[in-house]
C-alpha cells in the first residue's frame, strides 16, 4: 500500500514496515519504521518515521498507539511528532538518548528486560 512517498508493507499478521524517503547530509538514505499490534491490541512503533496525515490516518485504522520506541541515538528525529500526536503513549529511548534529546519527554529507558506489555511477543 502506498501513500505518496510512504510505502506500507505487511510482513505478517499484525506486523508492518513503513518505508519513506529520509535525507541525511543531502543524501536520501531512506527511513523505515516497524509497526506491531501487541497481544493486548495496542500499537507498538519502532524507529518512527515522519508522521504524515496519511500515516496518522492509517495508524488510527489499526488501533491506539501505546508505545513509540527510539532504539538508538540516531533513530529519534521524528519522536517529537508522535509525542504531540499520541501524548498518552509510552515513549522509550535507548540509554543516553534522553540526555541528547532533552526536548522529548521520554517515559522510560530501554533496559535488559522487556516491558510486560510486549514480553514474549517481541524479542527485546
């Protein structure tokens, strides 16, 4: 499924990847995020890409965004857009990222153990 520059690819039941252009130092390196429906029904977003209106509408068809994960010190550029759109979601960051992005109100830091909501469903 395509929405303008966004390409949504269903990989399995409850699992998608979203690809879209993303520039870095003047070069399109591409951006990719993963979307998972948790056993509880909430949406888990890993490595968020730019949140366009089309993407927001598509996510709304899936359910409620529960978690947005910034997995490292590079894949955080668009997290603020998700904070504004989904203020009740959990925003988890890689260690060290909250110090780098003090403007984002992360709700937790990724650690050794998976949060209960996705334990056993997503390899952590």
